[in-house]
C-alpha cells in the first residue's frame, strides 16, 4: 500500500510536516540539492556587493559580513515565513544606486546616511505589504508585461552569466563576443578558459537534463569548477599568471575574524549611530536639496526593491509550479513580507536593500519546492560568513553556466505573447529588451507598463487601464525623470 503521509517520524517528520516537503511532491534530497544550487549560483554576491562600495566609505570586510548576514536573515525569513525555496541578499540594482549615486564623490553623504534610505525603504514596504497594497501593485501589472517577465528575467540572468564568464566582453563602451583566436596577440589563456568552461558547463547541464539526471545544474556546476581548476593548473606549466588563481585562494584563508571586527566598528547599528547626521551634506547643498534627495532616493530604492522582487518572484515561481490559479506566486503576501522584514533587518546590520535573487530560479529549476531549500541556502551563507574563501572557490565560469541555463529554461513563456497584435507585442518586446540590454529588471517593467498605458490610451482602450496601473505608470515615469 502506498504511503500518502510523511514516511519519516520524530524530528525529521516534524520538519517534513512543517515545510510540507512530502506533501509538495519533493524530498529532503531534492530540497538539499536545490538549496546548494541556489547558494552556488548567487554566492558571487558576497564578493560583488562589497566590491561595489568605495573603500573610503567602508571596508570590504565590513560589507562582506553585512551582506552575508543580510542574506542569512532574508533567506531564513523566506524559509520560515513564506516557506518558499527562494533566497534573498543585497540587490545589485539597489547597491549600484547607493554606491554610484548616493556615495558618489561630492555628494557629502556617508555610508551610515545611505543605510537610512535603506531603512526607510524597508519600513515603507512593511506598511505596503501589511495593508495588501503591494500585492495590488503586482496585480496591476498588465498581462502583456506579466506574461514576459520570466523571459526578460531569463535574458537578464543569462546576460549576467555571459558577462561574468567573459563570453560576452564589454570594453570601452562596446560589446562583443569573446575571441578564442589562439594566434591573436591579445590571447589570454586564463580569460579564454573561463569562457570555454562556462560554455562546456552549459552543454553538460543540457546533456544531464536531457537524461533526466536529478540535480543536473548542481552537477554541471561542480564539473565545470573541477574542469576550470584542472585547466588552470595545466596552464601553470607555461603561463605564470595562472598561478595567481591558486595563490589568491591561499591568501584568502587569512583570519576570517578580522572581517567581523571591521563589521562591528563600521557597519552594524551605524544607521542609528551616525545615520541621521547629514551635516556634511547640508553644509554643501542646503536643506532644500536634502529634502529633494530624501524624496528621490526613497522613490528610487522603493521602485527598485518592489519591482525587482515582484519580477523575480513571478519569474522564479513560474518555473517550479509555484503559481496559483490566477498566475501569481503562491503565498505572495508572505513572500513580500519576508522581503520587507529582511530589508529593515539588513539596514540595521549594514546591508544594502535585501531583495529576492533572480538566481533562486536555479534552485527552483533543480526541484526546490519548499522553504527547506532556503534553510539549506541560509546554512551555506553561515558557513561562507566564517570561511570567506568558500566564495572564492566557486569560479565564475561554473556559476555562469548555471545562470545561462536558467536563461534557456525561462524563454518558454515567449510563446504566450500575441505577437500578431501590435498593442501586445510592443510592451512585451520592450519589457524583455530593456531588462536585458538595460541591465535592469525594474526599468524593463517600468518601460513595459508605460508603453502599455500609452498604446491603450492612443487606441481608445482607456477603460482597460486600472487606477492602480495609472499610479504605477506615473511613479515609474517620475523615477525615470527625477533619478539616474
């Protein structure tokens, strides 16, 4: 006779029941693989986010610990509150705004000042989520835009993978495909190996997926990592620069507790200790400029946080049978509250705006269905926090292979667009194009919504535009006009 209840008893039986692992059709093994896959796909954030902050404002070690703690808090919130297989960490879009605009030279703002804006962002989203307004905003996204969110996000994820692996190169304002010409004067073995390994990893994942191998993404990444180090080791025979890969790993084992000391002095609680001191900014710009800054900065962070999260939730959940009958992510309200609470907590810890990561899609595709996968991801971040070299052991070539493959999987929704209808085709195309080419999920959604409103306005279909959609379009327009 087949068992319909959890086959486990005792402690593991309670865990199974709490997260609904068996009930969802998953298993502990699948959830663990999914959690590990998500961690490996997004662990780069622990190196990228701290590296974005200017050293004169805060040290790399302080932000590294703050980012790790923000990821732990955010991911565990998602696991326990929403019980979803999604991970959170400091968003790259929000971090770019903080470091590139708020902390740019001449502004007169401090790192602690920037955390005030993050705290306000989180507090506002707690309010919007508690009142249900945030869910209403998601429902206000036109069908033409919502349908292609997975496609646009998939392109966005794939572009990250191509760029990180060096397959697509950005140089002096131009973009192009990497050169594999071994006879070229500019041939660099180490760079070419990264791009080649990423492509090999994607092919390996595709082959394993075709053969229905469980955890194909994880195994593909591990294989790519092994291949990368093997080829780099081989290159050490004639290329001295390859040795820096291994010496860099060795040097990274220097006292991980030093970073905790920097975090304690520079990050945690600074939002309250020095965050409200805008003396330098006031002296240089005046009270009127500060008031305008508060409005525009809050608007920017709110829009980036809201729509990056909403877009990611829809895109990731669509790939794991995690949507309800209306096509919205299940337990959407709890997912949004998890994000809002994590952003508030992250600001106190010194982390920039916490958002649900697009790389969570890789774990969902690997079979993750419950919050237990997020618990696994959170535990990995705890380990990474104490052993920072772990982040460096996973080469970008390996994680890039997973990101590109997720982009492949997320293309399927493009068939659901009515391409023969110009009114539907334009917003859908602009959403995808701006997300990928503009390197911004939020901007893609914004341009898609505004174009949809304008098309309907000019074709006499104003009644199809809801009041909330009008408001959202106006907010996006304001963001584009008033912020960078």
